[in-house]
């Protein structure tokens, strides 16, 4: 160890993990809050009156718009993250997300301003997607590049736990409001409260993130690059040097991303429109399942340190492909306990992919272009996977009037992920400092 090399202690990794987890929780809260609101209220508030499922489809179309902005955010944030560092970009992404989410809470509705309402909603959704496109890569990298390589899967999985934590807070706030407000009050003004509360969460996240140090692996790589400057832009080097790795990341994400939005977002529409259940039915089921999901993710990440990323990831991909059919069968009973079981098992299996995913993707790319590589691979898949999942699922439901069409969709995505993961070599022994 040289005199200038950062010391990696347990206290420093815990602080970095905490900062990443708080920040990703806030960002995912903002992003998922939109998804939940899109499934239960935005169709009626921001689009012309018509058939209810048609309004929901239009609402989910704006939800998908955020995913199309994510790769652009990934490229921009990745470029500067590979040149300037992980920390600065993490602060910027959190600030952008918070401002956009707060502004959504202030938007006028279609009844008030007509077509301007969905236009403004779409613009703010684009900003959300752009910010989240840069968030994920920086959050997982700054942890992966700080921690003990032997426990990289465990430590890097904690920023991933920000997804269920954000989902938990978003669903919890919405479920609480739905429980204590009439539907008329909730649709009129109650839905705005969770978006406005984002300002408080963002301030907390910024305070925590500003206190952490830059990634030691990045600092070492930057010192070397000063002697050997990069010849290409990071994104160009990723596409020319790591095309297989980008495709592997994209394929691996298909089952993970699609299943997550089916289990947490589409279930709200399915329960409300297809089964005739109230708003609280799906919201409360996801709320309970998110608690289990939060703890399952780091456990799967830890297991991947012992048996490898591929075996754990495949457990999840195969699992969600099969469980999707049982998920529909259990939700169709209209029994709350069985619906909660359906979501919980689905999210535990999802965690087997999401837990090791951070370390797996980090290990695919070299340090000089790692921010760009993980961001592009992760976010490009978001367009065809998570971004379109609610829209495709609701369209299938409308066309076939059966949840099993949605289950077939999840199973098909699982096959893609299984092929992508099995075709790539194991990565959990790789040394990030030599890549």
C-alpha cells in the first residue's frame, strides 16, 4: 500500500454503503411513486375521459418515457463519472430526481389545463429517467470499488436494496393516504402529498452523500490514466471493446426488470381493473412483500460471493419464469393473504437476480469505462424490459382478458436471461484493479 492509497476499512465501507442505500432509496421512491400513481390515478387525472383501461395505457406510456431517457442519462453521467469520479455525479443525479418529483406534485390536471397537463407530466418524467440513468451505475460502483473483493457481492447488493426500500416508502405513503382518505379526496389532492414529500428525502440523501469519499479504485485508475490518457470517449470504448458484455448485461436484465414491474406495478392495475378490487388490495400486498424483498437482496448477494454470480442469478431467472403462472393463479383468488404470498415469493426470486446483479455487472467492465459500461448495459435493457413491461402487460390483459398472457410474457423474458447468463463466464473472482 502506498502512502497516497486510500485505506479501506470496515467503517468506511459501511459509511459508503449507507450513503448509496439512502440515495438509491430516495431515487427509487421518486421513480416508483410515479409508477404506482400511474396505475391508480394518473389515467383519470392527466388524460381525456374514456375507457378506463385506455386511460391507464396512456398513463403507462408516460411511465415508459422515463425508461427511454435512462440510457441517455447513463451515457452522459457515465462519461463524466469515468472522467471526474463517482461521487459528484451521484449528488447531481439525486438533485435532478428530487426537483422533477416535487414538480409533479404541483402539476395541474387535464381538467384544468387540457393537453398541457400530459405534456408537462411527460417532460418531468423524462427528467426523472435521465437522472435515474446516471444514479444506478454510480451507486453500485462506488460501493463495489470500496469494499473487500471477497464480499463484493454482499456489499454491492445493498444499493440494490434501495429499490424495495423506495417501493416500500412509496407504497406505504400511498396506502396510508388511501386508507384514511376517501377516493374523491385522494384523487383530488391526496396523491400530491407523496410527491411533495420527496423534497425532504432528497435533502437527507444529499447530506449523507456529500460526506463520503471518492472510490479508491477510481482514484488509482485516474492516477494511471494521467500517464496514459484515454484515446476514446468512454462510451465508444465500451461499444468497441465490450460489446459482448453490454449484450450480456442487457439479456440478464430482461427477466429481472420485467418481473419486478409485473409483481409491483402491474398488479395494482390487474387487481383494480380485472378483478374489481380496491386500491388498497394490491398496494398493501406489495407493501408487505417489499419488506421481505429488502432483506432477501443482500442475502442473495452474499450467497453469490460463495457459489458465484451465475448460479444465484439463474435461480432467480428460472424461478420467476415458473412462478409467474402461480402468481396469476394466487392473485385471481381475490384472497389478500394468497395475493401477498404471490408477490412475496415473486420478489424473493427477483432478489436472486437483483442481489448479485450489481457486482456481476461491475465485474464485466474495466475501471476506465466502468461507469459508462454498467450504465449503458443496465439502462438500454430498461427500455425494452421495464419501460415497456406495464404497457405490454396491460395491452395483453386487454387483448386476451386473462392474466396468464402476462405470465407467458414473463416466462419468455426469463428464457432470454437464462441464455444470456449461461453463455458468459463466471466473474466473482475478478480483480477490479486489473480490469
